[in-house]
C-alpha cells in the first residue's frame, strides 16, 4: 500500500523531516541519491533522530548516545558510545537496526510503501 508522505520540495537535500504517513510517524531523509524513510526514534533508548546529525550522506547519528544508523538500510553502523560508561547499558540494550520503508517518488509527490 502507498501512503502519501508529502512533496519532494518539503525536504531540502541533505536534511530530514518528521512526517505523518497515515497513522505512522516517519523520519524522511533527502540524500544525494534519493529519499529514504526510517522510524523516527533511536533503537537504543528511543531518542528522537530528527535532532540527530546526517553524516557522510549516509548515516544518522543519535543526538543522545551517538549510535549511528545507515539511513538506506537501517543497519547499525556504530552502537551507542557516549558518554563514557554507556557501554554498561549496551549489555542490556543490544544493537537493533532501524525500521525502514521504501519511498516512491511520483512527480513531486512522495509515497511510503507499507505492507
């Protein structure tokens, strides 16, 4: 099923926007090679990734504990590492990838594909 997710002009290149796609909150990214959609919260302790940094046109870094996720796949690039000592929490909160959704562009319209 395709869910309308805004317009291509809503998200400048190299930035992200929190959007509502149906009943799903989604973080939409505009990278150099297209649009991508991920869950909006880090899988470590659920910090909002909309305040995170986009690194190397590839990853989003959590603003709280600096976990990094590949925006295209959701895979963990680096797990939580800040502040020193957070690794103790990592024993309980093991690595978990972000949920992602395919994005379709039709003209200037964005759609998220959900099963």
